C-alpha cells in the first residue's frame, strides 16, 4: 500500500535548520556524504521513524516535499497524468537505491513517488 517513506526540507541556512529541527524534535541530522552535494540525511524519532533529507533551497517558493512508495513508478506516473496531475521530473535513478519522480497534483502541490530497486543505475 502506498505510504510516505521519505521527505525533503529545503532550507536557506543548513546549520540554522539542523539546530532547529534537532532541538525541536530530537531528529538526527548528518551529512549524507554524497559527493558534490550539500545534502543531509534526517532520521525522525518515534515508533515508526521516517527517513528524510535536508538541502539548500533551489527555488524561492520550494516547500517541504514528501515521497510516497509505489510498486511501479511507470504505472503511477501514468496514473498521475490520467487523473489530471503533471509529472515534473520523470523517472530518475538513485543508484543502488531506487527510482523517483516528482509530480504536481490537481491542487498545485508537489509530491514525489518512489520505487525501491537496489539495481537502479
């Protein structure tokens, strides 16, 4: 069943945001170590922790986004279009982890879809 599996928080000041979220919620926020990217891994707390990310804001209106796990990215990209949404970023690999796409719903909200696949290149 599709469920939220990842979120991303765009920020203007990484250190200020790290301090805010780690002190507010007790989240662990650390450099992801991805070469050439200022991207931080976020791990929430609680009974069902969710993985997230934090990075520099890329557009002035960029907001927090959620990624929803699906069984087939191709199938869900087609469903987004069929239901009146828009695929903003088509199927893209995250090597060794899976594929993602970024979509716009019928109300102007951005969300991501994610398909886990360890063989993604």
